[in-house]
C-alpha cells in the first residue's frame, strides 16, 4: 500500500485518489464533529475518542510500520502541540455554541489560511477560477454564520463569543492541516506517519478530559462515553487519515477546500440526528458552499 501511494504521488491517478479521499474526509469529519458535540460533554467526548485511537494505533506504530527517523522527533512534537491547542479551542467553541452554528465557521475559516500557507510552504498556487471558488465557498460559510447570528435563538447570549472562538479554531485547522501535510511528506512511509501521529496524539488530551471529568458535579456513566470513544476513534482514523494522505498525493490547498464540504454534511447530521432546525435559506447557503468546492476542483 505504501509503495502504491508513493508511486502515484503527483500523477493524474494521485489527483483522482486525493479527490476521493478529501470528499471521504469531509463526510467522516462531519460525523466526527457530531460525535464530539452530541449529547455528551465535548471535552469528555474528545478525550474518549483520542484515548481510543491512541490505543488502537499503538501496536501498529510499535510493531507493524517502520519507526520514524529520530530527526523527525521535533516535527512530531510541534504537530502534537498544534493539535492539543486546536482541541482546546474546539472544546471551548463546542461548549459555547450549537453544533450547526459553530461548525460551519470553524471549517470555513480554514481553507483561506490553508491555501495561503500551502503557497508559502509548498509553493502551490491557485488559478483565478480556483480563487473564485474559494470566495464562493467562504461567502456561503460566512453567510451562514451571519444568518445564524441574526436568527439563532438557542443560547443567543453566547452566540458572539462562540462565533469568535469558531474563527480562532478555524485558524488552528489551517495550521494543523499545513503542518500535518509537511509531516506526512517528510516521512518516507506515509503509514509510519499516520500510525505514530495517532498514537502520540492519543496521549495528551485524555489527561485534560480526565481532569475535567473530576471537576464535574454530576459525572456521566463511562460505558456510553467509552462506546462513543471507540466509534469516534475508528471514524478519526479514516477521516484524518484520508485528508493526510490526500495532502501527500496532491495539492494541500485543494484537499483542504474540498474537505470543507463537510459543512454541508454537518448540517444534515445536525438536522437529522441532533434535531437542530434547518431552514430553506440555510440550505441555499450550504449549496453555495458545495458549489465553491466544485469550482475549485474544476478550475485546477
């Protein structure tokens, strides 16, 4: 599998595979966000998910894939720090705002900064048509945010700080996407990077979640939380793994933009599963988001 990934990097087959992986990541990331935001405390949900995928990745990292070169240790440390700060920002965002409200803003802020970062770090450049697509996508996402700001009634006293935190979290989405792309490209075997990433990333946040759990006056039952963690861990493997492989196979910026169609899937999940209201105007704005992603792909 590793040899096949390496062989199609930068080819038309690699471009097609990256497209499929990015869209798969979009669907799964929306599901992942819903699992974290659902009826459980988002801090505990994220801690359970991280612990689950860390435990699942450990035997693969230690006994199956080649070990990373020691020179990559500082890079792995940087990646872990970026992800922990991102998760802290995400936890505060989900605590303040409803999933359907904050998720689009988180995901919408990322593409612009990722495209800029990919240009600086990897020398990638978007065509004029692709920049138009980014503009359409962001217009849809921020139009959705403005609509929510005006019409959302649940937890309205926390809406503005929730949206502000969502923008901050989106900035960290761009940062971790760019740093992760650098990491998976710097590691000869992509599955070495993925296995070690998940194992190491599963070490930090569960401790934060445990401290949060101990402070709670009413503590939830651990059985349902553990089950959510196991399901979320599997989803995370395929979601984050897919987007990381996509950024190795093709342009980082394009993969990042395509992944943000997750906003559309998130709205569907919020409506169908979390029972959050969705009106026709919000549906039109979500269609605009999807159209922006299509324009980016067609303009490549």
